[in-house]
């Protein structure tokens, strides 16, 4: 009824003010009409002024562009006039002397060069006969014989279509660049066509000159040929403005194709996509257009600035006028409505206060919390007798969306509730826990819809009741019923994983009382035995299936780590919401110990603790499968302690058992984790090495080394047991390969090899394969002879000469040779790797360096040899010795050699590892005067960036590249690049392996001036090398 009274009152006010509104509308119409008329007049005046200014700016830019185009056009004509003058001179010469024949034409080079010299724009100038064949050309007749009869410009001159032709920009495959061809028709006295004088004009002159021209900001100048190819441009835009770049766009396609002489207009540039005012002017008589562009942003910058200011002033005037009219109209309107609104507001406030007082009295009698949300789910009203039930104060909550108040997981549930209330207009009941001011509480909330008088939805009403105590009582009853009926260790945790309860059996198993674990995370029992992935998989299973069961290694309160059998189950409520976790625990320590003892007895030897025959056979089966799968070789070693029965008889079985344990322990320490050591019975051990190498010889060598190492360990083991016992071992070896041999056959092979080793006197090893054994024996004998070679003075130094471009010997390389008493000279490729593998390389390398230094010192005292240098190879293994520097410096001190004539040759492999250490050593030797040469350059690993940091003096090109330099373009490119690299690093370069004059000539042509190889001399003994220097005419 109060709302009806208000509407009636409103209608009365409308009637009362009709006359006033009629006057108001008339005055408003007159004011707006006057304002619009003045605004239109002002806008027209401003528009006319701006248009005039715009035309003036465009006209000034066009005038500047036209002047610029004319200047450039005249300059282009002057460039072509140079080539025209040169061609005219040739034509005059032909008029006087006549067209030369082929022999006479070949001698015209000087004349053409002379004409070429005075025209810097000409790249080459030539004379063509009437068939289009080049008779002569500048640049030493480089183009003589070329056939140009198929070119358009030659055809035009031949047909007498033109006397002079400048062809568009064309690509030259020979010169790898673009050029203009300027041709002049040559005729005899009867005006018959006899040939063409042709100049090749280099467009670079246009690029260079144009790039030096000063231009205004936003201005661009370009030269374009009839085929839309760019000749030059300023400014340049990188690759897009290279000579010959194809231009695509309306400016070139529409205007150049039409052949118009001059054009101006605004278009978007195809190069930088800027709108430009273009002035395009054709160069008279030549196939070029001058394109001058002015960036419209720059041209109209000042006009736009003035326009912005004027438009701003106009806008301000218009707005001020509108504001004044609007203000005048609003003042009239407000005066009429002010009194009416004041009366209506007073009535509404009185009704609202009366209704609010009634509702407050009603709500304050309700114990539950009441919340009202509008249609946008924002809180508009809240009531709570207890402030502890609220999340925040009422002032902070009002106006917030429920999603801004609640946790994200609870927000999702309320989303569903609010949607159901809004669209189905049904009340919804919801239970949830929430952390409020007084702590974590459980609420039961009823959500109901609010509707307007017309039935439309106006909001949501929530009535929330605290049921925490009721829930706690209910929970405690269910926990008590579940936890204490079992005889297993049990803990109960909430949905967040915090422990709530633990039964006495759990305390008995872990040592923790219930009070010590309540409120804590079960992670407190973690022993560190399991990684994070194990626990992620555990909880993934619990969440997916509702339970998990398995073995877990946890930690007791006293620190003991023990195995448990744990079963975890999740508990949900009626709404399928997770509420708790229940875990049962069984201590399985005793069962695990029993299983371990059974496993140990089944698969391990009781005396030594290593694998027994059963486990060994399983490992052997897996190893054979692995060998077949990877096509590699493994090894099976049978080891038998020599005379073990006598040791048992003399010292007794306790000592024998101690010896077996000691041998097993020492052998196990020498093997890899993937290898298997087993005791097969008595004093017999077996070692299984599953993977050695894919090469059988290398695999056998590795197996031999392993056997020697194990035999040495066994010899040392006696000292750990009893100093009076001296023991050794015999070893039989067979290789495992992919020939599908059965396990028992391999065992028989190893046993036969062991038998053979014992038959040879024990304390030795023997391979089953006779051929391989023979090869190993050869290697052993060679190693033995190597160790004797130094003492028996079997080493010799040979010298191979190094020469310069004149063939004069400038030095030599000292090369090691082994004079074996039975085999004669042994190949370095055979004994050098063995020296490195046995560690003898340092000792022998020092011998080589010392003898080379002594020889260098002797040469320094003789005038015939004092100029010679001597190169000595240094092995990377020798170079990386810790005492290398000290030993080398001692050699230098003993020999007093002139170190400035000593070159140490090192290879690229020296710098693969410890490169900084290697560089420091080189610098130390460099400080003493020693020079360095990088040998076999290009065959190994090297970083060019690091190479530049090394104190090198010379690069040595490997003979594998030199010997193929004439037959392989790839090798030739490598050699040429090496020479260029040496020059760029200021290094000398020498080529080794030079065997033919053709190879030397090629190297000389490409900048290599030092050589070594069979062409100049093979490695020879000292007396043979020195003989030529001692000759009377040397």
C-alpha cells in the first residue's frame, strides 16, 4: 500500500509541472539550435584552413623531389657519357684503321685498357665482330672468344634499330655480379654493320655515389631499371636493397611498365612499407628511372602538428559551448525536479527505517548465522550473534563474492549449490569444515532462493549452523570402534594426513606413544630408504583405488630401520568426500631376516661370502645373452691357488679358510660391479666379466690384463694371513662370444686353459684359443724386448730433411727407429702404441729428446750445420706426466743445446683434456726459447678459438691431405684453408709427405714455402744425413 501511495504522488507532481516542462523544452530547443549553427560555421572555417596548409606541404615536397630527381638524372647521364666517350674513341679508331682480323684484334688489349683506364665506371671494354664474337677485351683479353650474338642489345645494334644501346641490368655468372652493357654500333664506309664496341658498366658506382649523397630525414632515392631491378638506393636496407633486388609493388609495376616520363603520387614503399610521396622521372635516353620518395610522416609532420593544435582548440571551443548549453538546460531542469525528489526521498526513508527496525528485531532472535547474497553472489547482509563464527569482520565481508572468502576446494562446492538454488529455486543443504576466527569448525548450511514480487530471482539466503561438537562426538565414536578392535598397529589420520589416533600395538612396534604422534605427519617415520617417487606412486594408488598395500622400510623411535607391511585405506562420508585415512602396520623384521638367510645359503658360498656355483651359472646364462645381443666379447676366468692342498695340510683348515676369505675379499675389490666372483669349490675361483670389447683381440688383451692384476693381488694376499706363506695362482681364460656355445662348454674351455696353465709350471695364465694365445705371446715377447731395447742400445735416431722453396735444407725431423736383433728394423706403427700402453713412452721419449739436443749442440759448433733446426715429436702421454717440465729442463741443462733451433712437435690430441695445463707447460718452455709445431693438423680434434691462444710457431699439414691434394678437391680445400689459417695466425706452415714435383708446385702456388717428404729425402741415419753438407761443393 505504501508503494501505491508513492506512485500516485508521483503522477500528481507530473501534472503539476507540465506547463513548466513545456517552457523548458522550448528554451532547450533554441539553445541547441544556436549552438549547432555556430559549431558548423567554426568547423567549416577550420577545415578550409587545414586543407590549404596540406596542399602547400605536398607542393613543397613535390618541388624538392623534382629538383632532386633532375640532379640525379643528369649525374646518371654523365656516368654513361664516360662509357659513350670510350666507345666513340674505339669507333673512331675502327673508322681510321678498319675492323681488325682475329690476329690483329688480339693485340688491341693495350688500346682497350687505355680507354678503360679513363672511365672508372667501366668494368671491362671489348670489341665484337659482326657475328657477336668478342675479338678483344681489356683485362688481358679475358673475355676473348665469348659469343654474345644471342643478347638483345647485340641483336638491336645488328638490325640497325639503334646506333647506341644501354641494356638493362643483367647478371654475369662469370663475374658473379650485375652489370649494364653499353654498346655502340660499328659500320664501315658504306654504313654496313661490322661489329659492336661494348662496355660493361659496373653499377657499384651508382651505389657508392648515391650512398654518399646527403639526404633529408625520411627521404629515399633509388635507381631502378625497366625490369624492376634495384640498381642503388639511399638509405640502404641490407639484403633488400642489394644490386639487382627485384622490386614488387604498384609504383614499379604500374608506372615503369607504362614508360611514363614523370609521375608523382603517394604509394606504400615495397621495401620499408612506409607511405611515401614519390617523384619518378625517367633518365632520358637510358634504361633507368630515378625514384625520389619522401616519407609522408615527415612531409606532413608539421602540418599534422598544427592540425592537432587547431583541432584541439576547435574541440575545446565546441565542448565549452556544449557544456555551457548543457549546464543552462540542466539548471532549468534541476530547479523543477529538486523539490519533488526531496519530498519522495523523505517518504521512502521513513518507510525503510520502519521495515529495517522490524527485521532487526526478528533476526537478532535467531542463533544461526544468516548471510544474504545478491544476484552476482556478492554478500549484502550478514548476521552472527557470535563473532567467532565469522571469517572476518562484517565491514570487510560486505560486498565480497563468496569465492573471495572461501578456500578454493570449498568454493567449487558452493558453485554447485548457488547454481542449483538460482536455476531450480530449491533449498540445498551442505556440510563442510571451515577455519574461522575461533578455529576450524564444521557447519551445516541451508541455501534458499530469494525472489522479487514478480517472481524473478533476486539473491540467495544462507542459514549456517555450527555442528562442530556434534560431528566431533560422532567421529570419536566411529574412531573408537575402528581403532581398538584390531590386534595390528593402527593409526588414523584426517584428510590432510595429520595423525588423530594410534593404538597400543602401534606404540609397541614403533616406540612412539599416541601423544607423540597425534597432530603430526606420518612422514616422521620415514627412514630415507625410499625415494620421492615411491611415495608419489603410493598416494596415487590410494587416491585412485582407495587403498594401498606393500612393504615399507620405516624408522623406530630409537633410530632402528625396519621393514613393515603397511595397508592404507581411505574413508569417505555419505557424499563420497574423503574424511580420514586408516593405516595398519605389521612388523616383518623377523620374516625378512629368515628370507635373507635362506637366500644367502642358496646363492652364496658359506666360507667366503662370494657367489656359489648356482648363482654363478645364472649370471653366466645372463652374460651369454648379453654377449649375443650386443655382439661383443666377454671373458670367463678360472683361478686356482697353487699348492693350496699343501697349505691346508701344513697349516690346517682354519688357516686355509682364512686364506680363501682373504683371496675372495681382495679379488672382489679389483672387479667391477657388473663382474661376478664365485667360488666353485675347494681353492677354485671363477670370475665372469660380461662385456669387454667388440674386437676379439682387444677383448683378449683386456682379459689378460685383468688376469695379471688378479694374480698380483693373490700374491700380496699371503702377507695379510701369514708372512711365512707364499702363494700364487694359475689362471685359465676363455672368451665368451656369440657363437651359441653352451654354458658347460665354456666351463670346459676355461678348465682346459687352467689345466694348461698349471702344466706350464703354475703362476701363469693360459688362453683356450691357441691362435689368440700365439698373438698374445708375440705381444708379450715384443713388450719384453722393448723393455730391454734401451739398455741394449737398440734405439736409433733417423733424420728426414726439411727444405724451403729453393730446395735448401733448413732443418730435419728426428724420428725414432728400433733395430731389433732378430727382426731388424721394426715399424714405428707397431712399437709406438706398445710404448704408450706399457708406459715406456716417457722414458724412451726422454732418450729421444736428450740425444736430439746433444746433436743440436754439436751442430751449433760446426758452420755447415749451425743454421739447421731440429724437430722432435712429443707424445701426449709424455707431455702430461707430472714431472715432464722438470725432466725436460734437466735435459736442456745437460745438453746445452741452442733451444731457439729446437722445435717440439705436438698433436691436436694433446689439447682434448687438461688443455689449460698443456698451454701453461708450453708457455713455460716457450720462455726458454723452444718453438712449437702442431703436427698432423686437421686429422684430430681442435678448437680454432683455443688454437689462437696457444704459443705455436708452425702448423704442419698432414701427409694424408698433401698426397691427395691433386686428386681430391676436398683435400685441396682443407690444405688451402690450413695455409690461410696459418697466415691469419702469423704461423709458419710446412707440408709433410711431399713426394712429387706437382705436389710441391701446387703447395707453392697456394702459399706453402716449406716441405718435407720423399721428394727431398727419406729418413736416414745421421751420417747419411750429414754427408751432403760435408761434400766439397756443399
